């Protein structure tokens, strides 16, 4: 598929828009089915637009948004319009009211079109588009003072059309890759490993701990044995290097900008792109 309007409809921590050039030039020229077990904002899948794709994430609200946009785009757009039209002069008060409404629905597991619209609205109007929850699983990111509209409707329409041919899963990354076979391409953009023991941010209440990274490295090895093309991106840390070095994989270090860091002077860093072909 070739549609330039297909693009991420949300901002996501660790999103790969800035690294697309580096990723695309390392992408296999030919592959069968595409798998992305940590889809996040979807920058890579929406850039590559593979004919056959399986996307997954453990964040239930995120996956609900993907499914609702695929299945009910017209209703989704109408609800977003209403949310934007009702902001009024006191955007801050309105944002926190809608954040509370979102959390209430999330705690009740009301995974519906309203939750999807609220999800995209608060993503657009929260600080840096950061998705962060507290220990109870409640979204707690503050208002960003933006009065911008919450989405580009033509993007939503294009994304909806593309997603009709995509398998959308919700759950563990290992389960999402169960059917990956020889010749398939698995792109892995897992949660970042900590730069230091105090810097780790969990974007889901489950978190992604050291053991999860080790389990992911084991999956990378298993997928390699199956004959899958695998690519993984993460912070260029000693821990990540230890997990993937000395196995015959290619490890390329590239410069990156960390848009989530509140201190602009600390937004530059290094990422590592690991691939097995």
C-alpha cells in the first residue's frame, strides 16, 4: 500500500519518527508478513505500510483506539470534534475533567468509542504526549496548555482504511509473535532499558523490568532460529549490549533525540539498532 496520508495519530514516548530513515535503510528489501509486538504510536508500520501486518501492544487503551478507528472512524471523528468544540476558555479545567472521565472508564474496562476519543484527546493535550500511569493504573500526566485540535481527520480516515487489512492484538509481546515464520519481519521497539537505576519510566502499570528485557532477548534468539528477519531498537546501554552482543547480530549505534525529557539540554543521546541479517 502507498498512501502518504497514513501517519501516527498520537504522540508516543520512545516513538521512532526521528529514526525512520535509519530504520528504513536497514529494513529487509523483501519479507513476508510484518510483526510489531510493541506498536506504540505506529510510526514504523505506518511508514512501511506492509501488505500483511500484525501489530500488538499491552496498553489496552491504545489498542482500543486502533480498533475503534479501524471499525468506527466516522463516529470517532464526530466524538473528537465534540471534545474539541467544548474546550472553551478554561482549557485546563476541561482537560482535568476529561482526564477524570477517561480514568473512570478505564477502571471500569469500558473499552469503547468514547474511551478511544478521550484517549486521543488527552494525548494531544497532555505534557509531551507522555502516557504515564500511577500505581493504580490511573493516567496522571498534567495539561500542556494546548488549544490545538486533537486529530487530523484525513489522517484518521487513511489510518482506518489501512488498518482494515491489519491484525490488531492486545497482550504480551511473546504471544504476539507466536505465528512468526521464516521470511517474516519482526520489528521490536520495546520500552527503553534504564540509562541508570533511577531513570526508568514505566508507561503501563505492569512496567517492563530487567527480566522482561532478558525474556525479549531470548525471543529475539528464538525468532532468529525460526528464520525471521528481526530488528530491535533501544537505548545504547551496557545492559542492552550485553544481551545482544557476541551472537552474530549487527549492532549499529545512531544519534537520537529524546523528545520526552523535560530538560531540552538532556534530549540528545544514542540509540542502538540490532538486526540479525
